[in-house]
C-alpha cells in the first residue's frame, strides 16, 4: 500500500518526506512487526522497537520526535 493511501485511510498527517513510498502490512501488536510494515504506536518504547524490527511507517496519536527520517511518520487524532 502506498504511504499516501495509508495516510488518507487513517485520516492522518504525514509529518515528513520519507525515502520509502509503500508498506506491506499494518500492525498494532509490536510482536508482529516485520520489515516493510506500518505500526500503530501506543508508546515511545514500542516506536523504538518497531523501527529496530524494520517498520517503514509509524502511526501515532501523541507528540514524538522523528528519529528516523527515512520512514514515514503519520500523526492521527
């Protein structure tokens, strides 16, 4: 799925201009995140783990500094 389509579906705002343009799956469980996936983050610890596991997009509803500008950061309400 294209990042632009994902952003539209979750009614979010893309916070950066990522190097990647697509994701393969979407997860809410950190244990299931693999390279290329999007992850709905619940806390900052999960964000760091998702990135280590290869997430291409982080979807969050709280303030957090962008720590990897190559992946997509999507802010939702």
